[in-house]
């Protein structure tokens, strides 16, 4: 397949029979599609809105192991996430790059004190040994002067020094597009956006596909197995399967605010502890701006459009202002975004921040496989693990991968293409992605940017792509 063409994809969805149908076009869904297609399975994916239009374009734009998860005893989770981080760095260096993090040691008003500095150093050693060292650098203690050189707006009177460690940063939406494009262009998967699942097809008591509505037409997409990777919408898809019990997802809202970089002047990312709260926030430079986040609160509003409230903004500004000499105000905020984490509910935990970020895979009695939970993963790992949920008892036999000989053969690793050199894409529009020629991202004055609104000089740096074209 030389290019991804939506009209052709819809025709294939209606006419062909697939080994696997994936519901959801976020990073988890396209990762499942790439994994399956690269094994030789006839793979289809449908997305109700646009690729990466949900949580996968509204994250903290970091590929990290989660330093704070070590405090919760989630050592295996951190190990797996750091292994995925390294694979993403290797497979997509144009989209995922190492990023230094500054952890300031602050000494008053309930922030991290000197007596905890040694404990913090121990946690960073554990982070390195769990997998952080794979990035090729070890954490180190730096002086107050060195910390101020990286972030001169820190309160020097409260600063006792800092630690420096390394993680990675990614353009989350572009990474999602690249993984999906690799599945479609490189391995022949059939992907379609703005295709809404309205029902599931039953064949002898087993789920064998889905009813999809796209462009006013009703399609029956037939597949031997169906994977529900729809994130916070997972329970809505499971409700279409009468035999499936609800997962009791507990959406957690995370917001970010964007301010001009000149207000913070940090040349690397920083982690700032929140006074009187057992959390920290990220302060990350990005293309002439600095974004600050994230919150972690229960959410019971509309899943399609979570909003940043004034209280959310004040929480982040108050938290970062406790560490800055020049306080930030609401008037400094030039953009915000909000996303929802599909966490599994826990009646014993009052705070969503305390819920595990581990993912969960469940199979309903009629065979619907649902993968949900956790934060936005890289899902660009290679080779794929042999324990994928559709590889056993799915009721269908996939085709052998190209060049494979026997069940243990592995196809070649995918190379993630660069969809645009240097540009950023917060939320891609409906488009056709072509391997050649290279897509061109026009840079208008953000007429419909969800981060910026109508203003031309804004949080995304005037790089809201608008419709994706080729030239």
C-alpha cells in the first residue's frame, strides 16, 4: 500500500474480512495495529474522531518511567516504561529525544528540605538502576549556582542545590500519527478516522466484527477478533457487548497551562513539588514557550471535551509560584489543554494520583478484548511481545508475516517516518498521509487551533497545522 487514502480504507473495511479490528485511534490503538500488522495479521482500525484527538495529543508530551511511581512501589511498571522509552528513542529519534530534568532542593514552606535530599538521591539511583541508565547518562547532584543557570527564576534563598537526571520528550500527536502511518503504509493495515462504532457483530455467540458509521454510510466490518483500545471510552464500547461487565473506569483529568518562555527562562525541564500536596508538577520548555502541568483530579463531565477550569489554572500557578521569584498570573497564560487518563477505579483511594498507572487487558465472555488503564505509553516497542491478547483463543488464524518461516520467525522492525521536519501538531485534522511526497504543514494564524483560539501569536507558536496537504 503506497499511501493511506481514507476513501480506499472505507471501501476495504466494507468489502474485506480481517483477522483483527482495533477500535480507537490513540497511541494504544495504533500500537496494537502496528504490532498485529507487522506479524502478518490482516488488520483494521477505526477511530470515532481523529487520530490522536483524545488523550494522545493532550499528555505531558514526555516519554518517561515515572519517578514518583517508585514511591508507590511500582518498580516493575517503571522498569517496563523505561524499556519502552529506550525503544522509542531508538526507533523514532526524530520524534523522541532525551531531555534533562532539574529537581531543585528547596528548603522552606513545606517543600523538599535538606534532610530529604539524601532520600531523593537514593530514589534517583533506584530510577537509574531500574532502567534510567539506558539513556547513557547517570543522575548527578549540582550546585545552587548550576541550578540557577538552568532556571534563573528559582528562588535563590530557598535553593540548597538540585539534582539532574534524564528522561525523554516527544510530540505525542506526531508519534501517534507516525506509528499509525507505519502500520498502514509499511504493513498494509486499513485505518479510517471519523468512523464511529455503533454495534458489534455476533456470530455464534462470539464477537466477529463491528457496525461502523462513516460519512452517513453504515458498514459491517468483519474480523476474527476485536480489540477495544478506546481509552476513556472503553466502557461505552463494552456496553455494546451485552456479556461484558463494565470496567468502572475512573477518568482522571490532567491539565497544562502554557506561558511565554521569558516568564520562566528554563533551558531544561524541571520538577517542582507542590506545597502541602504529595505531588509534583513539570515545568517544560517547548519551542519558545514553557508549559506547566499536570493536575490529577477526578472527572465526571463529558468525555469528548474536558475543560480547564479557573481552579485548575490557579492550582498550577500557585504550585509553580512557590518556587519562583517572579510570580505567574492568569494574564500570563496564553494557552491550556486538558486530557483524561483512563484509570481503573479503586474505592479505597480518595485521590486519582494514588491509582496505579498499570494497563489492564480483559476479555469478555464473547471474546471482546479490552486494553485500558495507565498513562499514554510510547507503544513503539519492537519486537512485539508474544503474549498479545489476540494471539490466543481469538478464533482466527492470521497470515504469516512476510519472510517468516514458522511461528517463531519475527518480521523486520518498523521504521517510524517523520511526518514533518520541525513542526508541532497538537491535534491533526482529517487527512491522507502519503509516504511520498513529504507532507507539508502550512502555518496560518491558528484560525481553529484548540490551544490558541483565533490569536496568531500563541501557545503553539503559530504551528497549528490546519488541514494536512502534500506537495
